[in-house]
């Protein structure tokens, strides 16, 4: 099933180097303002809602692999030794347009593999409204292990601290958002 922009409002983005305590934050989705018709509807900020959105979208089969990285590129801890990063349509459009920030609704998903190509974890970044996490451009993070356990979620301190080193690239390690090689 192809990911629909209309079905997501606050994208998930896979975080490079997420670690930290398992902290799940919940926001009442019905209390959120209605999204503009051009904005995708975001899942609420629970791990279950985000993971359900990703599996229903079939991100591994329907989303684009980050241009220039390909599948199974070299990674570092706390992610796997091999990585594959997927972008939803919102994130891909921003990347292709040369935007310097991902818009609300962008989702990045990074599958983290062990050296033998066994899935170890999936890390996700969802770009929510800036008000959700103003100190980190609205990003929501998730690190979900292959067994379904969760290492970090929400405004995860470890993810925020590590990604803070690339705040000028909208907290994204995968490549520059505007200019330069991707």
C-alpha cells in the first residue's frame, strides 16, 4: 500500500544515533488543531500509533530509499553497522526541493542491521508541528528493537542530545538538506 500524504500529518523520521531512556509521550490527537487539507494527518505520539502508521504504509516496499545512500550503507553505534533510510513523500519532496528544513509530516525511517544483515532495530523521526518540541524543530523520535521492545520514544533525551550536533541540518545525519552531496 502506498503511503498517502493525506493520511499523515506529522511525519516520522528515522533518527540516526538514538539512544536513551524509554520515554513515551502521549498527546490527545483529538485536541490537536485540524490539519490543512494539504497536510498529512499525523498519528498521535504513541509508539503504537506511529508503528501502526509505518506498517500500514508498508514503508520498506513503498517509500524511497534516501537518494545517494542506497540499501545497506555503513553505519555507526548506536545504530547498526549497516543501515537503510527511507523517506515518505513529504520528506522526499523537501529533500528534492532543496529545503533547509523538513516540513511537518516528513517521516524518516532507518532500519538498523547487524553485520550479517539481520535487523537489529528501526529508528524513526517524525516531524510534528514545531510547538510539539520547539527546542528540536518539532521532531519526535523512536528506537524500536527487532523484538518489538522500545529503547526510546518521543522527546528522547539521547536522540535529542546526539542529533543536536547536526541542528543546523534540521537534526538529520543522513545528508545535507540543501546543497552539497547527498
